[in-house]
C-alpha cells in the first residue's frame, strides 16, 4: 500500500554515514560506500535521519511499500546489539535505567544524595524512537531544555514517575518534533502528558506542539501545563481541557 518512506539519492550520497545513528529502527546501513535502506518494513517514514545528511541525499516520498513492522525492527535491533562493533553514537542508543536510593526529601530540606529519577537515555526528543519501551503506558514529561537548569527540584517534583523528552521549541526543528510527538501519542497508550516550559513567550510553542500532536494522533490524552519562572519558581500549573486544540485558548 502507498505510504511515506525514505528515499536515498545515490548520486548525492557520499557514504559519510551521519544519518545512520538517527535511524532508531536500524533501517539504514553503509554498503559499498553508500547508505542503503535495508528493508521497507524497517522504515517508519518519520524522516528522523533527514537533517543529518550534509549532502541532502535523503528525502521522504510516498510510494508502494511494505507496512512498517515493529516486530522486524525489534529483531533487527537485537541483531545489531550482538555486534561487538558499535553501530552508532552511544548518545542515540536507547538504554533503560532504574532509580536507586531513598525517597525525595520534603521541600526546603537538603537534597544531598537524592537519586536521579531518570528512567531512560537518551532524553532529547530528536533522538528518542517513538516505539521506545519507556513510552508504553507511561506518563510523559515533555520539558523545555531550560527547565532542568532553571527549576532546582526538577527530578523530585517533575521527572519522578515520568518518561521524559527534552526539546526547545525555538531552536529545534518544530516540524520534526511535531511528527515525532504525534507518533509517540499514536503508538503508545500514554496515561498523560505534562508539558514543563519556561515563562518566556517562545516556550509556549512546546504546548502548541503537544496540542497539535494530540489532534493529529486522534487520541484524547490528558495534558497538564506547567510554567517555570526564570528565577526557578512554579508560576502556573493547569490541566488543559480535552477539547482545547491548536490556536484555541488553553
């Protein structure tokens, strides 16, 4: 059936392989000096690899192709993990984590020796695969990348109990983020999404992306909006109504 899928222009491809780490499904491989698509069923068509090609050799087109197969992707990734030679930068390889240590202290008390609440790596939205195990049935925290720096109790008050994705609505490619968020919502039965953003105007784009992703995904996932001030305080905390969409008041 016709669907969106990656296409590689062999004339433009110089075999640098910079796109390969961005393909979290293992669909791309360097062969005979060129990057090749291993199998149509391994490509999800999201185009996470597009921005990493310095030659512009990658594009998305709609054509007849086998359906995306998550089982085949899992098999492919397991095969790659058995290879002793690392295929990609460790920063882009999904790794589950577990928190160790005591419970978080009350507000105002020392935070020495408080454990990390991070449940997985990587955390950048651009690097996270939509079918990452950490998203399944999870509560997702989508945080502007300034929030962990500005909010001193980020781990204990926001991150705890959540899978996390970090992005910047001003400096990142918002269109790619929207596609990724839509797929995360569509593929996973998320319990809810918490948006943690800064008070600066450009950061409201993060909430707008989530609202539009919810609409495009056809889900009714609950959304919570938290605004952090530049002095590190919580300025607002609101639940966004299910019928609020992009462009309507939240």
